[in-house]
């Protein structure tokens, strides 16, 4: 019987941790989304600073990143592949001398801008769907300590692994960081603040 009591206590602690982490992610998401309040599609696609960032693009990027990391929780490193074209090295990519760039890299760059035909409403709807999927996965994954090896890429430590918990913390940090970027863009765009 005591083991059952310990299991129940661990389950309550785990549920509280999940609830807290998901609440923190929801707060960061709301901060990001609020930066687009009252904007039309054209404004959401404007680049008011010297960077290539726009509000619609930032939300696209955050949604795509969250979706990829959520797949990583379920599938491991195969969910995030960074293959290079034959004969192209990471040094070529870093130097800007690659004769060809991989499609995943082109897609990544397109995440930061609104493409023709994209709408802010459509981007926000997709983000809402990604958020719902993330919450479903985190609520049902058996163990937040379960880990997968990180995919091979120059920005990941070779041989490193990452737990579900650490992955969720990464999603929270990424969302919060871009919410800060979005605040700057919105204020530069029309003087408004998200809060």
C-alpha cells in the first residue's frame, strides 16, 4: 500500500509540474499574440526595423518551432532533420558559399515573413492548432524526464540528449524571447504596446 501512496504523490507533483509549465507557455503565447491585436494583414507583414522580422512572421516561426519540438518529444531526432545537399558542408553554409541550400533552410527563412496569400488570421489559427497539439502531447506523455538524443546539427552538442521537460522549457524560452522581439516591432510599427 505505501508504494501506491508514493505513486499517487509523484503523480500529483508531476501533474502540478505539467500544469505550471503549460501555464507558463500559455502566458508567453498570449504575450506574443497580443502584439498583433488590432492589426490588419498588411501591418502584420510590415518590417519596421532593419531586420527581416515582421509580426506575422515571428508567429509563424514560433508555431513552426513549437511544432517541431513537440514532434521531437514523440519521435526523437528523426522529427528534426538537418540534411545537407550532396557535396555541401556546414562550413559552406556558414561562409555563405554553398552551391545549394537545403529546402529546410529555405523554409526556415520563409517562416520569418508573411508570404503572398497568407493572412494574420490564418497564421493565428495555425498557431492555435499547434498550441492545442503541444498541450495534448505534454498532458499525455508518460514521463517528463524521458529523453531523446538531439538531432545532429552544429548548434547541438554532439551526443547530447534532451528530456521532454527540457524541451518544453526550450519552447517556453523561445516563445518568450520572440514575444519580446514582437513588442519592439509593434512599438516601432505604430507606437502601441502589447500590454
